[in-house]
């Protein structure tokens, strides 16, 4: 009887162990699609046995986590790159239509019409119709400049809103990681669900910026921005924020200041942000957009272009003379704000006091020419005269360079996004291979466990029958 009871005890331990192993496998199946979940592997342990009543058998230990930290870090790195290029492509896209390379609308369209009106006027400098066409074309050019400025202001406002939203998301994720650390320090037993939430939050954080997690001996996670500035340490968070601080000695004091990321103590940590959505937003807001519209330290290519056109047109017209019996000195055609170098494009307008008859097509010389000024204005766009050019490039060539520069940045962002998306897929595929849940394998494993459970249960039945027979005897 003693041996029968020992066998019954062994079979009982086996049933309990198999039940726990099936629970682990069923939990894997249930969480196969849970973000951040890693496959749990049940651990079978042999019970000791000898001649002193220890009958051996099997039990289970703590399930092993199959998570591979190298694979996790690889995914986070690629996700950070993908966040950068995806946001760059999205933020730069609105700039695609700012410069219409076809010359049909906007700033480039207005410039094209202005040069065409000069050409028509040079052929018939005394025509009141041609003179009026010049005034109308100048108004179209000024309106196109202001329209472009308004479009870029809308882009800037959208970036500011997106920056605030992204920083808020980062701080919210930091709070969730803080909750994880609190749970760990409270002595919570290993919980695959809790760990899954942590790794899902870390991956989401990587999409937003280049954050580095450090796993501590007490089970908590420290999160550093750029590997230096702490976002989460133990049960404490250090939320970040966006600030718009001016330069110490700005060349354009009234211009838009750059966006900065500051920590909880107010220290500027913008230089630590290089990846993710936050890095892309800062790059477009502080570099790509100011290259067009200017900031406290630069004029901006569009302001440079518009100022050159307005100044050169005004210089040529004021150096010329009107036609008629009593020629008069020419009048400037354009006006713009001189308060700030970055305000040219948004303030460009036609001189409100000028009349068509005040346009001065004649060049007093020497040699004198009745349409010399008008001819110079007609060729202004592609002139090789250094006085007409911008940094050694013709006005139309400079405009084309602005358009091609925008196009190249958008193309690079789209190419980077496609490449980074492919790399994210590869990194996640490797992670799934190492620690993901395979429903086919789990189904096979469950069948094996069920058959083993049935076999152990059969042993219990047989031992029961044998014991009943012995009692009857």
C-alpha cells in the first residue's frame, strides 16, 4: 500500500505541474497579439527521491521569459529612426507647394508675371495699357509673396502645436514607466503583463525620441534622453517642456525665436534630441523653415530673394526717367518693412502713391535710351549683371535653387522613411523569431501537455483501482 500511495502522490504532483504548464501555454496564446508581450516558457523541475519517503516526481519553477534584450534594443533603434523620417516627410510635405516650380501661382507665378509685364512694357514704353499691366503684375507679385509668408506661418504654427503634443505624449509615457517602477519596488511578483506594458511603452517612447532605458538591479528602469538627461529615475519623473528662447545677441531681434526642449529644472537639453518624432519636429522648426523665412540669426532665402527683386526694381526705376515733354525722375514701385530683415516677404506691397505714368522706362545714359530701363527690367530674371544677382546666381536661378532644395529635402525624407520602415519590419521579425508567440507551436505544445495530463490521470485511476482491490481482499 505504501508504494501505491507513493505512486499516487507522484501522479498528483505531475497533474499539478502539467496544469500549471498548460496555464502558461494558454496565457501565451491569449497574449499573442499583446504589444510588448514575450513568450513565457514553463520550467519543469525534478523532485528529489530516495529511500526515506521522498518519492520523486515533477513540479514547476518560475516560467522563463524568452525576451531578448538585444532584439528589443534593435527594434527601439529602428523605431526611433522611423519616427524621425516619418515625421520629417510629414512636416516637410506642406513646403512642397510653397514654391510652384511651374510658375503658375504663388511667389514664382507672381515673379513670372512681373518679368513678362516688364518685357511687354519695354516693347511699348509709352503705352498706358502696358504701364497699368506692370502695376497689376507688381501687385500680383507682392500678393504672392504675402501668401507664401502666410502659408509658412501656418506651417510654423502647426509645428508648434505638434511639438507641444509630442512633449505631452512623452511625459505621459514617463508616468506609465514610473508606475511600473512603483509596482516593482512594492515587491510585485514577476508579471508578464506588467513587463509587456513596460516594453510597449519603451517602444512608443522610442518612436518619439532617442531615449535610452537602463535596467536596474532592483527591477526598476531608468530612462535617459539622449543617454544623458533623466526622464524617469525610480519613482521620480522629470517632465520636459517646449520653450521659445531668443538668441543672446540676435541679428534680427524681432524675428521668431528657436524652439528648445528644457528639462524639469529649466536646463536646455535640445542638443540631446536627435531621433524620433521630436527630433524631426525640431529640425524642421529650427533649421528647414528658418532657412526659408529667416529667424533671429538669418534672413532666410525667400526674404533675400524678395528684397533683391524689390530693391533692384526700385533702383532701376528711380534711376530712369518718364517719357513725355517734361521727363520726371522715376518712382519706386515696391515698399516693405525695414524694421526686421525677416519681415520683407510678409510686408511687400506696391507703392500706394505710384501711378502708371510715373513708371520710368527711359535710361538717361549715356548713352540715352527711351526704353533702356524697361529692357533692363525685362531681363532682370536671368541677368548676368552682378548688381542683379544673388550670391553670383541670377534671380530665377536662385528661386529655382530654393525650389530644388525643398524638393531634395522632401525626397530624402521619403527615401529615409521607406528604408527605416523596412528596417523596423526586419527588426521586429527577428524579435518575434526569438521571443514571439507561435500559435502553431503553442497548439502542438498544448496537445502534448493534454496527452501527458491524460496519462497521469490514468495512473491515478489505475492506482485507485488497485487500492480498491487490495481493500476488498
